């Protein structure tokens, strides 16, 4: 293992070498699979696609901003991340080292892809002064909450930093983290995150509070703060019955509600926003996500409303923008390994003094899967997607000037998605 790691490090210092990072990491997996405490997991998606519009190879449809793009049959990229971790014990302590390389290309193929490392950290647990807490240092993301069908993380603690999690306190737990970042080594910033979580407030319901403080360390930078109140409600009863060739999973699901506020340079999701934004820049967001599985019928629905206030760069007057998103994805299992999946979503952006940008998108996707449940993966899908938008949205929806004079589009293709 040590010899292999010594071989990886020089490779990552060259442009050509970085493109081989994932291949080398895979070799490490094979060489270490028998090691005690070794784990391997990840996520990937990709597949071919096309559009009925002449002059463009493929198209996807979404408005700019979190929660405003419904992803089924509507992802034009190829993406994969692969986590390799090794746990071990030393002097009565438990340690784990994790590395997660990733590959991303906004187009269909892998040529000219971005290859990098999403996570690289060490975590330790069992220290005599805090035996139940975990201490970590490195590049990491954790505490991510997810609105899956719009590929949005309302909360995420990520970046290069250090922290501690699982500090027992009364009815819940505490976590603290410090992150440091810089842009081109000219715009350094600090960020502090604090969490109070696992607070049982009702049967099947838990509360989470996330606080953020951000500040820049360069001339003209500003500070900021954000707060999230998150409630998770479990509505699950474990059980299954066999009916013909469909396995029915009974009454599974949950609901998550986020209430969020951010001011200045802090982002709603707990990260850093515009480091030059002062206290007049403010955002509010209400986000609701409901998922369920009742027999062969499963799905997820979301509702989001957000308002953003910021001074105009020219006049200094406060400008408001309102975002709205409503939609859902449903699946119905005709048999254990085959289900019909459909998604309908509507999103809009209303800037002050301007017309509302509106987008409605619908997708139908016959799907092969390992099981009948909504969350069963991998999935192999065929899909047809149709989108219609207001004229004011224009090419903002697709990012292609070919659609400047159009108000609708249709795409089709195939996609694989798996997490493991």
C-alpha cells in the first residue's frame, strides 16, 4: 500500500497525471480489498441523449438557482465519485482515512473531464477526554441534507477544515467545524459551522439547528451569518409482503422541512456566498421534501419558496428576487425489476420590475431496477423529456443560443444511475 501511495503523489502534480487518478485509485482498491476495515462506495450517472431541435446535440432544461431544475431525464453531464477508506486502530483509538476522487464533464462523454479529489481526510475517535466524539482534519463534506429530485443540498458543511462531531449534550449532540478557503490565493475566507442535532421533539421527529459565520480576509470583504432549522419526520413502518411477482414495501417514507435565513457573505446552505456582500444582502427559504413508498407506488414531492434581497451594483437600491418550485417524481412497479417513472416540475424566478421567468418540465421513463422501491438502485432508464418556458426565460433555460427564439424543447435518451 505504501509503495502504491508513493506512486500516486507524483502523478497528481501533472495535468496528464491527474487524468489517471481514478484509474490508479481503482488499482489501490484491488490491492487493498482484503485489508481489515477497508470500505469502497460511490455514485455515478451517465448516458447518451439527444434533442429534437436542430443544431444542438442535446439539451437539458432548468432555471439558474438551487431547487429550480428537476433532474429525471434532464442531466446532460457525466459524473462519478468513488470513496476509498481504511479504518485501523492505534493505542486503543479508532482512526479512518478516506479519499474520494471524482470525474465530471458537463457534456455526454468523458473527454476533457474535470478530475479531482472531493474528499481527503482523517478522523479519529475514542480519545480519553471525549470517548464518544469524532475529531477530523482534511478536505471533507458532511451533514448534507438532500432534496434528491432537484439535486439540491439545503445544508452541507464542506471544504478544507477541521472539526469535531457527536458531542453529547443533554437530549442531542453538538458539532463544530472551521473551514478556510481561498480563490486564486487572493481572497482567503474563514467559515465557522455549529450544529445541534438529533433532538427528539415528537414521535418519529427530530430537530436540527445549523449556524454559520463567514468572513473574508482581504480588502473589501464582508462577514455574514446564516441559520437553518431542519425537522425530519419518519413515517416508516418496516415490513414487506409477497404479492405475485411484486414485493410490496409498506408505509415507508419521511418528510423534511427546512426554514433558512442568510445575511451578508453567508450562503443559505451553510457555506460561503459572495464575500463582498454586505449586511443588506439577505435571503429566506422554506423547503419541503416528502418521500413515500406504499406497495408498488413510491415517490418524492418538493415545494420551495425563496426570496433574495441585494443592493443593485449601479444604483445601490435594494432589488428583490423570488424563487418558486413545485413538483414531484413517482414510480410504479409493474414487477419486481421493472417500473414506470414520471416526473413533473414547475419552477419560476420573479425579479423586481421584470417579467417572471417560468419553466414547466415533464419526463416519462420506463426503468429497469434491482427492486420495486423508489430508492432501489441501480436504475437503467429510457426517457423522454418535454419542457415549456416563458419567452422571457429564453436561452437561460438551456444555456444554448439555439433556443433563443424558442419556448419549448423535447429531449430523449438513456441513463444509468447507481449509488453503492
